[in-house]
């Protein structure tokens, strides 16, 4: 049996891990690398394996850095099933179409700007048609149902607590009479998050592939963040500023609207309009509403207690779909809260809002998620005083705030608690999906605290399991 790491190895995005058993090839996730444009194009254009030889994909969740390369896999010859939970399949339906639309639109813009046509024209990584073909390959599998993936490989999904539908994949592998249990966490969530169920603790694994996004950091308690966030809204509103929140359309946006809903119900916010400026987030929120089987019991109890029918909607909140609606926010006399994708400020409508609001000191850019190396979001949170948006240099005069505690990723203590939950029979642990310092720091803890032979794999590295 062999495991090869084709993405999210000593880096955070582009999750792709290849399991080989009995001559079969199973891909755990198939995500897009996100970062500097040139590097992203190069990394996403080459899989490091032949897509036509992949027998199946086991998908942990719908975020684009985990699912976004599936249409490219199909475009290049993959014809197998993509196994996912029902909620993940529904979210991927929305997200992959949106990703394909962005690919087509961006290439169209570049070709027009550079005067490229015919055989010289650039082509998208994949098209909407490729995305639709990929969506047809999804096979929905509910949590806790064990299913056959390929010869000698069976899988079971367990709650990961990261976003709606996210799953820890437990694979039972058998080759030449030898049995191995591999647990792949995908992105591991947190016990304290609203909306989705907490991560399930699994007792047994021989091989563990675990994420480490925050493997060297601790989050503040959520209650503290709610207080700080309410204070920030009040202070921004007092000076008639706008609070611009770059947020992932799936997961973070819904967590934010739920938090704002609760703060509004509690009378802790001023009368400030809230806009979710994202067609993708609007569609994703509809999927969230359709999957209450994934909701945390505490949220269900709270909604019942407050008599609240919709956790993602309240009187001050508007969802915007059209570009025309989005543009009206430029002329809106604050205060206001604007939530828009993408979460790392790499594309989408949030770039429009950054360009139009970052030079006004009354405003605040509020980051509520991880910012990968090479992204505009990373440059902003690291204190850049001037950035390029749409090819134009703009001065950063707005405040820049960061709320890592709203992250849906487990921090180092939560990751450690998850590892402690195993019965100490884990013999191999591979730490992935983290910048090298975070991965190495967490791997050192696993090495010192458990008997597991622990390693931080490099890109395209293969190991026997």
C-alpha cells in the first residue's frame, strides 16, 4: 500500500492525497492550489499523476481548495465516482459551477486585455460543461454508512465539524492479507462552533493523515470574539464607517450571519444594515437551510427558544445577487456591514469593495479566516500600507482587523485533543495542510506525545503504509 501527497504538503491549499492499494488508485480530495497567480496556474495545470488512472475520489468537503480541481480531473480523463456526503454533494454542485464560471470569465478578461485569440488564446483550467460532468459523477453517502470504494478499500464518513457536510474519512484497506485503517481528517473543525455538529472522535487508526492549519497557534474563546466583534461594529457605526468582511462563501459566511442574528436578537448591535454580497453565498445558504440533519443540537435548541425560524436571516440582512445591487453599496452612506467573497481577497466581489473602501480611514477590513501565503488577504493582515487591486495601487488607510477565533479549523490544542482520542495504536502519522512551521510544530508534538512515527511530507512524496 502506498500514499503519495500531491497537494497541501507543507502548504495549506490544493489538498490531494493518492492512496494505492491492490493496483487501485483512490484520491483523497482534489482541490485547487490558491496563491500567487503564476504559481497557482503552474500547480493546478499538473496533477503529478494520470487522472484517467484514478479509480475513485473520496471527498472530505466542498471548499474549493479540497474539491475545486475535480472538473479538471474529469476534463483530463477521470471517469470514476466521487464519494461525498449529501450536503457536500449539494454544496459542490453550487461551488464547482461558480468556480468554472470564474475560470471562464478570468481567461476571457485576460485574452481581451492582451489581445489574444485563436491558438494563442489562453484557456480556462476547466469550463462550466466540465463542472457539470464532474457533478454527475458524485455519489452521495451518508455519515456512518460503510461503502466499497475499490478492490480492498472500504470507507465511512464521520462528522468533521468544519463546514456543512464536512467529513473525516475512515478507510479500511486490505492487501495481500494485511489490513490497515487509514483516517483522513480533511479539515478538522471545533467543538465550540455554531451550526454544524462537532468533530467525531475515532478510537482506532493505524495511519493518520491530519491537517495542521493552526498547528502552532491557539484561538481565543468564541464568547470573547463575539464581544470584540460587537464592540467593533459599534465603533465603526459611530463614525459612519463600513465594515468590509472578506469571507468564504461556504461556512464562514453562514457562521457570521448566524452570529449577527444572535447579537441582533440580544439587542447588542446598533441598527446597521448587513449585506451578503455574493450569489454563491446566497445559494450556499439555501443548501445550509436544506440540511438540518448536520446542525448542532445547541443551535436547534436556541432557535426553538428564541422562536427564530431562520438562523441565516433577520430584518437588517439582505442577500445581493446582481452586480448592479453590489455597485449601489459604493454610494451607500455608512454605516454598514458588507460580507463578500473571496475569503482571501483573490477574486470575487470583495476586491471591488476593497478597491472602493480601503482608502477611507472610517472603514474596517475585518478578516475572519486563514490567509494563505501569496494572497492579497495575507499582505493586508501583515500590514501592507499599499496594495495593488485591479492593477491599481491603492493606499491602505482603513483599519485592518483579524479574528482567527472565528476560524472553522481546530487550533493546536484541539488538534492535540483529537490525536489523544486514539488508543495509541497509531503507527504512522502524516501532518499536512499547514504552512511548514505550523506543520513541523504540530508534528513535533505528535512525535513527542505518541508512539506514532510522524512525518511532514513534501510535495509529491510517496510513502509505504
